[in-house]
C-alpha cells in the first residue's frame, strides 16, 4: 500500500508528464506581431516546423519567383498570396495522407516580397519591407522619420494593380500604369485629416521633397535655415523672430538680403536697414525661398556674398523647423 508521500509524488509526476506531452503535440502558437496578417510573396524566406517529419522540421524554404515552394511529401505548393496561417493549413492538408493530425508551424525568416521605396528628406532613405498592414506614417517612421528640412507634402506613387490611391488628390499618371497623390504633412500630424494617413501597399514609392528655406546668418542668436512650410514668403522681422533676435554685437543697419535670380548663379545684394524697420520708419521687406538675410556685427560691416553662400552650400547651416 502506497504511503501518502508516494501518492503525492505519483500525482505530481502524472501532471508534469501530461503537460510535457501536451506541449510536444502542439506547435508554437505565438505569432510574431510583424507576421500577423502578412501576405507572403516571392523571395520571402520561411521556416517550417512539422512534428515527427524530419524532412521538413526546422527547414528553411525560399518562396520562388513564381510564388511556389516545393516540400517533401507535399510537393509543389503555392505560398505567395497566403498569410502564414493559411500556408500552415495548406501544408497540414497536404500532409494528411502521412499523418493523422499534422502539427505545422510556419514563421517568416526574411521579409523580401513587399518593398516600399521611401525617398527624399527622411533620415534613412531607401527600401522598407512591409510587415503586415502599415500606414503611411508608420512606414516613414521605419525610415527614421522626416528630416528637419522636409517639405510639407508627401507624394505617393502606386501601381495600378493595387487600385487607385484612396485620396481626393489621386490622379492617374500619363501612362495609366500608376496612381499618384499628395498628402499634406501638417494636416495629418495635427489630426485635421487623419484619413490621409492611408495604408501603404507593396511597391509604393513615397517621396518627401526638401522644403523651401530662407537663411538668417551673422549676428543673430540662432543662425541657420528656416523652413517656409506652406508660406511662399516671410518678412525680415519674421525671419529675425525665428532666429531669436539680434545678437548684442549686431550692426542691423548694415544688413543685406542676398537673392539669386532664376538662372543666375550670382546673388544680388539688397541693402536692408533693420533699425529703421524696427522703428517703423520704413516698411518691412519680404523674403522669398532661398533668400539669405545677413546681419553683420559691429566689427565686420560687410561680407562677400560668395563667402556666405559657400558656407550654406557646405551644409554648415543648421536647419530649423517651426
């Protein structure tokens, strides 16, 4: 007759063995979030696990350019166009002649079939692979986000097989092979038009142009380039406000705007007496894209336009966004 301690130990062992057996009979049911809803495609590499099938267990397979994989016992099987869950069911169905209840698990090792090109003023321009359903700003975030000098519009180009872009601005390109649309960054980020944060499709091209800038250099507290955003121009006083005002050694009466004309590499110098503007003795002056406002200091009354422009072209000017 068993003692109480022996009965307790026997019961414990039964529970443990039952749990181990149950675990061994079930594939891992945890699904990586990036795989949830992901549609498999050519060049994706997948890992297949089938219990009691050494020919398939822990084997990597590459989905061919025709969208098919070839498995032992199952043969040629279409994988492109299926989710991971659907492929698991398809493999299990093909294995039923060999196993009573085939336990199949599929995971994606490398995502290669759903590229999206993100170009222009983003931190890491290039190709981003879609993993599941992603919105426009999720893809831009995956590319490192917008740079400070990014413009206020985003252009999306989409192949016609994915349908027209669901935006009021969408138009067909002259070839009829693509849908093209623009999104305003500010309206989406301020939640004025959140519906513009559309779902991105494979092979979309997302282009973020560089914003138009004006520059304030010299004896100011925050020199650099300033994004015009949706405005076509700003005044000298507005530009100085963005630059946080004059430095204490500034000589504002000798300021100048350096402006380039269309097709002319030489900049025209426009004298600006900031003191008179501040005193209301003369009207404010408008600045346009690529204008440079130079505020000299009291020790250096003037500076060559080419010297200032060279410094900006070398990228030494910081870019500020407001």
